[in-house]
């Protein structure tokens, strides 16, 4: 089917030049318009309307294009036997018809659009009807060879199927095709039935030759078309005789022009062709966009995350003008967004898989309706926007969402239970000796659960006392679980775990299994609890009583004199208690009326005393043993009656376990008022044990000097007795200088001189220390004092000193083997070091040595730490030596800061040993060992996205997206952007420095290479590469030429990517 007029044979009428008739000519003015077998435009005569056409053509693209709408045309070929069916047949009221009456069944069939079109008439009937309809007075000669005579009407005969097939062979094979925008067959049937009831029109049958009436034909619309497949074998007319057809030449130019002009001169004329519709629709859209554009509208934005970690974003957008939309994505920093061309969904892919914390993402999508190149109309569009008639073409939509992590690693802890067992009845012991928390994706924890899982007995208790400066709370459920809560760092939780203590009241299975479960700040918890073991051993619960070594005052009380000290020596011992809660001092023998015990609390001591007025002084208050010793020595005695010349007092102590010790007697002499000078006495107490290599140990813990004139002394001599004395034995004075001068007479003798009180000399004697260089028998240290008149104590005070061999320290490394990348900064050898020493609190040195696998260029480095008096020396080969007296904690920190670097790969890595030396000069029995792996640096990776188009002499950014990764380098030192294919003279790559970005660039025109340089982060190089611009100044001919641009980067190890990124830029002349 096509849109040109069909040449049907007909008698000439009305005009001598008329050679063709249109389908509408089959009806006269009086006949109603019914369904047409063929809808065709009439042969136009437009000469009279040329003036109007010229005027209307000016407004073709403005007025009519906006309001115009049309559908297609169905028309039969003029030189073949075809048939078509309309989807509906409409009838209208008209004047009387000159032809025969219509068959109502035929109307119904035509209006319903059924697959069969019943028509019982043959060609003879058609000719007869046509002749009957033609006015008798027509002067137009007939083209019919029969001279216009009607054939006999064989309407009663029904043609056979064979006759139909012979006459219309194509009717059995070719379906009629019409547009799909018409009403359905059922709707047409209903419409046709209604119209048939009110009209009396008769449809025109295919093949009939009808003379047009003299009056002008009534204009008709083309029938609406839809796709209908039908078989017409049963309904096509079957003429009994073939009729010869006349042919004529069609003016093609006139037919085409008529299709464009017809809607302008007569809106009721047949509708234009689909080509015209398309052109007018395009013009209409240009006008709408140019003058009345509306900004695209976003109704909603929805996001959803899938298992791979990608996020799907659906943007529900439309353009009010119906213009096609395009989308430009402003890429986020943390990933890549692309639009699926099939579904229209935007897909966000993170650069690095999200683990641990959620990652907020924000990017922008520029929604555009200006994909059509307006050309010169862009100026009019800008004017329309200036006056507010048109709105902006683009709308920027910001898309924000949070990417949830696909993996959250749980925290774990390396824990070692206390190596010492808990003794039933003893004090609680720390639960853990080692607690090292590991969590790669979290820096903080929010809780820890410590639970006794196996071997639990009633009475088992986990106790937690919050360490100072740590904000972690603990709650014990009274059964088996201790819960620590509070957001804090991993180091704080390590300290909190080490502060947990364990105690028990029942032996049970002798072993308790304790599990530790941690929860980090992302609420990720370990799947399995970390197990630790605590051993419980039976103990004999014996609460030992306190005891006191008491010696009565060496100065007797003289009647009428001042009160004297009741006790000259008071040494308290209690193996299981460090404090006392009370003491009684009672005169048990020789009591006389007037005897009194007086007590005045020494400064800084909170022990109170109460005298019952008869024979007993009671001291009370919880205090240390040393405080009670001072309190007992502060008691004085006085009497008013001589009696038996002596008094016996008994001293009884009670410790904090409410255990009262046996009474200890002490005797005090009471003398008549006779002046008797007693000799000086020195009572020294102490049992020092010196460990070889350690600092000097104090010789005496307590010393009492009595019977000095006026309580003053002028000198003292302390010496190591010759018996058992060895070379290397030495006495030293460790006190501060005062009124007493101390002189080192020789290694084993100290001489004190100067007038001072007895108390001052007692204090100075307590500051004397002993040291030795070798083991031996017990040494004896003697003390001799001198008073003002030159008298000395006849019996020297003596203290026995023993020596021991020092115990070696231990060093343990608890960390995963480190890996060093050649060319990078040094890697820490041992992030976690634990040093133990039972008899030393300080160390004097340490060594770190490469023992196996050493290669030339291997280096161990140490930088001095603030506040730690440790220095390091590298011998240039294999050993780093740390020196300086410092605590074990200081040496742990120093060893943990030692780093390793190398210049060659080697075979199996390196083995490094760590040894420490304590203040006795003793090293560890088993040094710590660290394995260090060495590897070559990894090459960086680069992936680029870019397929840009640019007009010659214009500038474009060829690299739309650059994704750079480097597993062992956070920075890059350079990059190159090179035109590697189809480079032409005048091609230029350029880079403009970005504020805050240290990267600079130089371009070499001879090679087409743009070289970026400067040490910067990966993100800064990504920013710089995406800012590179390309410009071409020539392109051969009109055919676009594609430039291939290669992109590569160089890391801080001077390695570039093995596979360079490639982008394509197409350069065109237009």
C-alpha cells in the first residue's frame, strides 16, 4: 500500500483532462459517506490557492506544527488487484441516492471490521450501479468500451470459490495492514451498528466503476488504520468476466507536493503521509524546546544495595516537553558510577570493598534535555530563557546514600592465663599475664565478656577494679560472667583485661577454663571465645598471729626523773598480714601505784592510745606494721615508787585478720635517784641479702643507740669484719648530705663524724648499703659509735649480710612476622615485646641481631624516644645495641620501635634475635626470635575510562575516570600521558596546576608525551590525570580520526604499571 493516487478506470466527467478518479468521487453530494475500500487523496487543483500557500508556508514551523497531528494513509496500488479493509465504517445522513439501496448486512460487516467482507455483487452489478448513479445529462464522454451500458444484474448468483481465486488470486495471500492506533474491532462494531441505525448510506465496493456526480464531491478523511490480518477468500467479489483496464501516467512531483500542501489549503482534505507527520513533529519539538522548554523533573530517587557491595540507584525523571533525556555523572571520590543502558539504572561500585565502618557516598547526576543540536536556534533559545519563556535545559540531582560494609571483621585477643596458680585461701591473682587485642578494621571496642566456661565451682569470682584513667566499667553477675562495657581503645581494653583478678573457695577440678569474647564499635563479635586456663591448687589456710621482738628501754627510769622510753626495740613480724589493728601494753609484774604508761602519736601516724589508769595502755587503729613499731617506741614510762626496782611489761598485737599474737615480755629497770653512767649500747637489726650485680642493699633496717650523754654523738664507724670478707665487697652511703660527714676510709669501711643527735646518727646508719662482686660466706658488718666524752659502745652492733646469684631476665615477642618491601620505609620488627625479671626492675642494655639470612644492605634502626634514657648504636653489619639504665617498660617500648630495612631480596627472609641485659649484667637464657620476610615492591595498577569526542581546535578532558591502586605505596612520584596512535602535528596535551596539589607537568611536542611529576598521594594524581586536557588543530578531511592516549603512573619505588591505561578521543572537523 502507498500514498499515491490509484488509477482506476472511469468515464471522463466534468473535465476533458481528467484521467483518474479518487475514491471519494464514488459518492455524490447527496450520498452519505460510508466506509471506503480505499482512502485516497483527490487529484488536487491548487493553482487558485498559490497565494495562500505562500503565506501559510511562513508559519509552517510555528503555528500549524504545534497543533498538527495526523495518522497514516492506506491506499491500493493502481495496477494490481488488491483489497483493503477499514477498521470501522462511519455513515452520515445525505440526500437521496441515485444508486440502488444498500444492503444492511454489508454495512454491518464493514463497520465491524470483521475478517470477512461479504459482498454478493459481481462486476456487472458494480457497473450497473455506477451507470445508474451517473446523471443522464452528462456531456462527458465515457471511457468504458461498452459505451456506458449496464450489464445484466446477476445479483442473485453467488460466485464459486474457484471463480474468486481466478479473478482475485492475491486476496488469498495478502493481508490488509492498517495502523494500530484505531479502536478495536469490538468498538468499531458497536460504533458501526449505531451509525447504521441512523443512516442510509451504501458502502462503495471494490472494483466498481462509478461516475462522479456533477456537484463537487464531499471531502472525506482517510480512514484510521490499524493492523488487521484477515482472509478475504470468502468475501471478495467474484466477477464472471475480466474487465479490461485503462492506464494513465501519474505526475509524481504533483502527488508528492500535494501531500505536503493539502493540509494547508483544506483541513478536510485527505491527511498527509507519515513522512510529513514526522517532519512536522520534529519541527514542533524544536519550537517547543527553543521557546517553551521546561526543566527536567525528578520524581524520586531510590537506592538499594546488593550482595556484591554495589548500590543500584533508580532516578525517576521525565521531561515535561517530552524531549529525550541524557545523563552526565559527576563521579564520587570513593567509587565509580555508570548507567546501565538497558534498564536505565545507575550502578555504584566502590573503589575498595567496604569493610568495617559504613561509607557515606554522594555524587551528582546532570539530567539534560539538550541532546538535540539546535544550531542557530540556540540563540533564540537563550533569548527565550532570558525573558523567562524557557527554563534551563539541565537539572542537577544530588544522590546521597550510605554503603554498608560487606565484611565486618570481628575482634580477637591473644590471651595467656596467669602462669602462677591460685592458692585456695590466698589473695586473688591476676587472671591474665598477656592480653593482646587484634582488630584490623576497628580502633575501639565497646564491650568484653569474660566467662568461666569449664570447671566452675561455687565461690569462683572474677573481680575487676577500674584502672586509673580508663573509662571501662565492669559488672559481675555473681555466677560465672564478668562484663566490661564502655567505648574505649584496644589498649585500654588490654589494660582492663589485665586488671581482672580471680579467686576461688573450692578446688574442684583444679583447672578453670575461661573464655573471652570481644565486641567492637561496629557490634562485630568474635565467633569463638578465646580460651585461657587458670590453675587452682589446694592451700592450708592458716592465719598466722603477729609477733613482736620487744626489748625494754636500755635507759632505766630514775625516780624523780623524766619519763623514759618503755621499749628500745620493737620489731613486728606477720607473714600473712601487712597491717595491724590494735596492740595492748600491760605492766604484768612489779606494778606499783603511780606507775604510768604515756603515749603521744608520732607525726603522720593515726594510731590512738588509751591508758586505763591502772596497768594497761591500748593502741587502736588500722595501720602498717612500721607505724605500729613507731607507736610502740613512742610509749614512755614513769613511776613514783621504787618497788622491786624493775617492771615487766607484756606487748600483745592483733592483726587485720583478727588474730592476736602471744604476749611478748619486756623489762624496764627502775632505779633510785642515784646518778649511774651506763655504757653506750648499739642494737642493730637487719638480715640483708645482696644479689650480685644489683644496686647496694641497705645493711640495717633498724638501729637503736642508748645511754649517750645528753643524747648526743660525735662519730661512728661501720666496717665489714675481716672474717669472710672478699675482694669486691664494699660499703656505700646512699643518704643525703647533712650535719654528719661520711668518709669512705676504704672499700669496706665508712667513717661518720660530726656532733649530732642520736636520732640523726640512727637515720644516717640506715642509709649505708652493701654490695659485692662474688658469692661467699655470710659477711658481718659491725657498728661502733662515739659520744662527746670519747666513750664508745663496748659491744659493737652487728648485722649479717648474705649474697645470691642474680636470675636471668626473659624476653618474649608476641606478634606476627613482619614483611618488608624493598625501597619502602622501615618495618617494625616486634610490635609487641614482653620482658620479665624476678629480681630486677631495671635493665642496662639490649641487643638486636640479624642471625640468619643477612644480606648486604640490611639495616636495623632505632630513634631515641622522648622521656626514655636509651640510646642505640648500629655496627654497620648485623647488630643494633641499646644502652642506658631504664625500666623494663622503657626497654619494651624501645625494642618495639626498632625498624628493619633491606636493599636485596635474599632467599628465605631474615632471622633476628632480641636479647636484654638486666642491672646485674645478666642476659636472657633464651633470646626472643623474630622472622622477617622481604619482598620486592608491587607495581601500581591503573584503569582509565574515556571515550571522548572533540571538534578540531576545541579542548576536551580525555580521561573521564582514572582509578589507581598500589598495595604497598600510598604515594606516587610521577605519571605520563602520551598520544600513542594517530598523533598529528598540533596535537597538544596540557595540565593546569591545581591549588593544593603539588603536581607539575611538562609536555614534549616531539613525542606527544605529557609528563607529570612530584610526590603526591594517589588521590592527588587521580585528580591531576582527570584534569589533563587534549586539543587537536587539524584533522584530514571530514572523516573523524581517533587518537589513542596511553596513561601510566610511577610509584615511590620508581615502578610503573605493567598495563597502562588507554583512552580514546575522536577528533572531527564538525
